[in-house]
């Protein structure tokens, strides 16, 4: 089972995120406080989030619309 991957975001919205490739769950810690978990995140989407010129824009356009739980 792969270990979760932690990503420290250079973003005004996201502080950091932890991705579990075996479950497709991304847990996000927000700069303004609070956390949320998003399911169904693919490895490609997580890689694109890490490489995005604007992490917040990518998150809002692709991840957030998946809905949190």
C-alpha cells in the first residue's frame, strides 16, 4: 500500500494537502483554517495540482467541485 504524499502549497488559499493514492482521498488544510477531504482524486489530478501555476485556481476548478466529505 503506497504511503500518503504531503504537499506544501505555495498558495494564499491552501496551506498543505495530503493525498492517499490507494484511496484517492485528498485532505486539504486551508490557510484561513479548517480542513476538508475530497474523494475520487486521481494521481494525475494530484500531480497537476502540485505543478499548477496557481494551486488555488486548479483546486477550485478541478478538486473542489468533486465535493468534500
